[in-house]
C-alpha cells in the first residue's frame, strides 16, 4: 500500500495537550525540548537498524517514537510509527523502508509545529 | 508516598515524574523492567509501581508476575500504563498481577484518582497486616507477663530440639517454679501475685541472651530454652537465673517481697533426640527433685529410664 505523507498531517491541539499536563506550560516546553532532541536520534537509530536488518531494534525505536509522540497527541506520527512497528514485527523490510520514509516526513513536519506550540504561550 | 515509574521512553517518563511530583508523590524512575523489579523488591521499596508494558529486559507484565511471586508482603500496588488497548491485553495485564490498567494516552485526572484508589487499598492492607500481627502476638504471648505462652514456647522447644540435633548442637532446657508462690497470693492477694510474676518475667528475660527464649509455662512456672550452649555451663546458667530472682526483693504495691525459684535443668546433648514432651517430663522430674531437696536450687536432669508420666 502506498501512503501519502499528507494524510498524516498533524494538527496539534494545544489546549488539549496542555490539559493533559494540567496546564503546566513549563512542562510542555521541557517535553518539547526533549522531543526535539530525541526524535532525530530515534530516526537515526531506525535507519541503522533497518540497514542492519535488526528488526527488533527497529521495532523498539518505532515503539519509543510512538510513545513519545503520543504525549503531544501527534496522531500522524503515532500512526506512522505504529505502522513501522508492525512492519518490524512482521519482519517485512520492504514495507518498513516505505514506512520509515513516511515517518521521517511526518516527524519533519511535526518538529516546527511543536516549536510553535511553545511560543504560542499566552502572555 | 514513594512511587516507581518504569518507562523506557524519555518523554513519557519525564511527564509522569513531573505530574506525580506536583501531586505530592516522591518519584523514582527507571528505564527498564529489570531495574523496576530490583527496586520494587528492595527493602523500603516504593509501594506503588507505574509500569509501561513494552520495555527492554523484563516487560511490565513480567515485572508484575515476578513481584507477585517474590514479594507478597508488603503489598505492592501496580498499575500498567500502556498503549495496548485490546481486551485480551487488558485481561492478560490484570491476570499477571497488575492491580489496574490505564491506556495511553492517559488522562491526568483519571490517573490521579486511580492512584488515590491504590493508596486507599495499601492503607487497608497495612491496617489488616497490623491487626494480624497484633493477633499473632496475642495468640503466642501471655497477656500478664508478655512472655511466650505455653503453646508457643513448647512449639519453639520442639523446633529447637530438631534443629540442634540436626546441627549436632545442643539446647539447654530449664523449667522453673517460684517457691511458695501460693503463700504470696493467699497473703497479699492475686494482684500482688501478678506483680511478682511480672517482675520475675522481667528478670528472667534480662538474664538470658537475646537469642534465648523464655515462656510462661503455667501459673508460676517458666520454661527457658537456651541455644548453642556449652553443656558444662548449663548449671551455671541456671544458677544465674535463680540468683536473678533471689538477689533483690521484688517491689510490689504491698512493699518489697523476697522470692526464690527452683529449677530443673536439662542439656539436650546428654540425651538422644527426644520429643519435647519427653524432655519436658524429664526436666519436670528434675524440678521436682529441686523442690524436694529444699527449694531455691537447681537440679540437673540425668538420663535414666524414659519418662512414663506422659
């Protein structure tokens, strides 16, 4: 199945994300910073795992990405990571390749959205 | 209250830690199941565990199973936090020993409420354990002297005899009886008699080592079980106990009263392995000889014909 990255466009809901953090904006900023640091590392780890045929490692990183993104209700990223996790579980490296590309595109879009999220804080 | 957070994913872990801290919990966080398991079974472990399901090492469900198997008490309240939302996952999670199950992304109000439920259950558990320990104490101790009661000290003697026989060690058994105690009761009343018994108990306990045992065997009879003894020392030890009662008058509400005690002494090394009942019969015979020879003395039981007075 060919997936178009556009179907995974994030539309982050700042209010509901903040509600899950009990309105703690500082915490939101901190978590976003953590994600900005962690996401490229996870992507890197997934590329390497895929290259080395380490499906277990790939699945673990995809699972982490899914968990990390779910904290921001970034469902596009969650779904893409989830798809990749499934591919890894099924040891379907062809599908995994495509899923990883999708995930990279989605995460690429997510990062600036998350940064905006922090700057939007009402004064 | 201390809470353990186990999640291999950094952001989820940090989020939990931050919120839990805001709610007044003391948080310990780890990145994998093995570390979670080690911490939860350590002394002074967190009583509540928030466990991610998918983790390196032991996963959350493995941790639940292992804790239920290896750490029955004090109870650990474990809550699985996971993205796995299929009914069979929930069932498997709960059957592994988790107390609760929350699907990610969780709502903070709900998590907070569920943690309060956990705390409530732990408090109930603690009260129950405390009540059980109180009952256990009452069931095994004499209510007047707080020494082990007859049932408990005889059980203990039975176990010690088996153990020391197996380890080729020895047990000293002493049965003592306050001399002319009936006179105290008759002259001063039972309340004063009780005071004499309480003080005697204190002195006996104060004269043995921390790993020896003293029990109230009957009205004014006390049974002592001493461990790892040197046979040749048995009579010396008995004399120490006897003098502990004789040396100073006992202060009672009716003034100081002198008391003395007769003791039958037996060292298990002088005997083959015998049941507690036989040993007690022999040591009772020695006590009787101490009484018959003028009281306020110790007599050593000697191996002779098996005791028939059972």
